[in-house]
């Protein structure tokens, strides 16, 4: 093969490979295993993905995060939730931590996950904080 032909073939292979990689990214990245916080209002997931919403919390105040309303069970389900004390919790009285909520995308569609931070026994009080996540499952 001539030098020009080899170079042309190499460039063609490289460009084709790059186009294939770009084409793979067209559906967005998967949320599988990722953690989202209050600044992440949009979550893109694939059916079967598990993802975590992590929100600052302080269990010593009686406040806790909860799901406001209900989830669309055809799109997303709650897997678990847990409170994790901060690294200095043993040394500082009243130190905060985070709540980790794990969800699973179960079907294609869109859903809102609205989380509220409140004291559960205060039924008429407004939540201290609210976080809304717009989930799209493909």
C-alpha cells in the first residue's frame, strides 16, 4: 500500500470510531449508582438504574426528609433511606449528617420526586426546606 492510502485509511478508521462513540452518548448518561443533591434538579435514568438522593440533615433537631405526595410506581420506586451522621458527630453535640434516599427507575416516563424537610409530628407546619427532582426514565 502507498503511504497516502495508509494515511487515508487510518484517518477514516479514527473518524468512524469517534462518530461511533459520539453516537453512543446520544441518550444521555445513566444515573445508575450516582448521587444527586439539592442542586441537581434533573435526573436522567435508564430502566433498572438505581440512584441516590443525598440531602443534608440533622437528626438531633427532630427534622427529617420525607417524600411529599406519592411516587409514580410505574416510573420510580423507593428502595431505602438512611441517616448517616457526619464525621465529627461523636465529638460535636448536635452535629449534622446526611440522609441518603435510594430509588430505582422501574419504567419509562417522567416523575417528580418532591422531598420536604420537616418535623413529622408537626402536621400543620410548613416544611423548613423543599427539594424537587425531575426524573426522566428512558
